[in-house]
């Protein structure tokens, strides 16, 4: 019983920290951020913003704003942007997966209709279908992977099997976006 209480407190602390960080990132001006970091450190800043901002639907707008800003300069390689950003986003996605995996028995998901639709859809798929769906979602849907990662964590999928698919999907998505922006802007 004491362990359950500690897990709940830890989850609430994590949720509060992520919420505060998300709110702070929501109000940061992208132009000021890029000026402060500089174009020379584009890959480092893109990675850090992807890790932090790509984790939530609240902060994904700031990630995409930085991503688009760097891509339109034409000074960075679009494929490298996809790889660096995809790896960063995957680290952020891992956080949701691991929290859901560790706290699946205490999460109350039945109250969220949207989440339950995705949960029921994924739960009905065979394992190979979940892996294909996960890649297609991560690679072609420019939305945060929060809900999908929480679902996979609650369903107790193996992290070692899910994370390579998420990495490949995130890299594919960001590379396609960066190449599209690069070719349109040049």
C-alpha cells in the first residue's frame, strides 16, 4: 500500500513538472530562442527542443516553430535535421511510455473517451499490427505521440521493441517535413 502511494506522488510530481515546463515553453519567443542559440548550434538546440517540447501536445508547437525556422534558413541539412529531431522526440516519447508502463495499474483512463477509442483500437490489433500502426502514426501524423505511447505503456508492450519503431517513425516524419520545406524555400 505504501508503494502505491509513493508511485502516485511521484507521478503527480512528474505531471506538475511537465506542465510547468510546457507552460514556460509555450510563452518563449522562437526568434529570441534562435538568436540566443545561434545557427551554429542548430543541431544541438534542435535536439534539446525536441526532447523537451516534443513530449506534449502543449509544447509541440514551439518545437515545430523552431524546426521550421531552421529548415527555412537553408543553412542546415534537412536529413540531419530529421535524424537529430527524431532522436530528440523519441526521448520525449519514451518518458510517456515509461510513466504509463510503471503506473498502468493506478491510472484511470476510462473517463477519457478519446483515449479509450485509441486504447480499444490498439488493444484489438495483433502485435505485428500494433507495430505497423505505431510506425505509420509516428511517421505520417504530425501530432505528438503522447496518447499512443501511453496506450502502449499501459498495454505493457516491451520498450525495446517499441522504441526503434518510434525512432524510425519520428525520423521519417521530420525528414520528410524538412525536405519539403527545404525544396519549397530554395
